[in-house]
C-alpha cells in the first residue's frame, strides 16, 4: 500500500516538476483532462461555455504561478486536479457574487409601478411593499443612495464605489450591510 501511495505521489511530483519546466505536453494534458469538470460546474451554475473557458484559464494560470513559486505540493493522487478545480470553482463563485453578474431590479424606489398594478397585487403584497418603502425611508442617506443606485438605477459597484470614493470591495460590503440593516428593520417591525 505504501508503495502504491509513493508511486501516486511520485507521479504527481513528476507532473509538478514538468509544469515548473513548462513542459507543453504536461500542461496540455492537465488542461484537457480538467476543463470538462469546470465547464460542467459553470454550466450548472448559470454560466456559459465561454465563461467556463475564461474562468478555467484564469485558474490554470493561477495554479501554474503557484507551482512556479513553490506554493503547491501534491499530497495525494488527485491533488493537482483537485487544486485546479477548487481554484476554478472559487473564481466562478467570485464572479457570481460580483456586480458584473448581478442583474436585479428593486421594489424600493418604484412606487408608480406598483400603484399601476394595484389590481394585480394581493392585500398582503400591498402591505409588504408599503412596509418596505417605509423602512427604506428610515435607512441612512448613504444606504438609501447606494441601494437606489445599485438596484433601481442598476449602476455597477465600480461606478458606485467611484461616486462614494470607496473601493469596489467596500461598496460591495456596504451594500450587503445596508441590505442586512433593511432586513433587520423589516423583521424587527413584525
């Protein structure tokens, strides 16, 4: 059993050495053997083949850089494939969380839309919308502006961040906090 483990580890170590040497065949095999799994994951999670290719290429380059910098050491027979897949999966999840992907509309600043559809809404829905509007008005000015720009005006987080003088990550975090605050206000008022 130890001999088999050593052979497997040895094979992974040989792959790492070949990747460090930029062995074209090893790189090609690694790419071709691992791309389908990433593509399947992206397609199952609201992505396209083109997006899967982009994400996988970014992950592949990240793995290559980490190997070049001695930041990766294989620990089992699937270590390299698993590492590549994990990085690709995380990159896709980061993309899904980003403002580039999100395309949502808001209920908070569109009273005329709901007023014109009054006949279509149940009494409970009308009460809920009224409550959301009331709670939204109680939010701080920055939260109201941030949420309005993101959901109603559909501005990117980058544009919003620039407007506030924040980084994009700060804008994303503040948007999350504002939504959480609005939810807490809604729950507290029940």
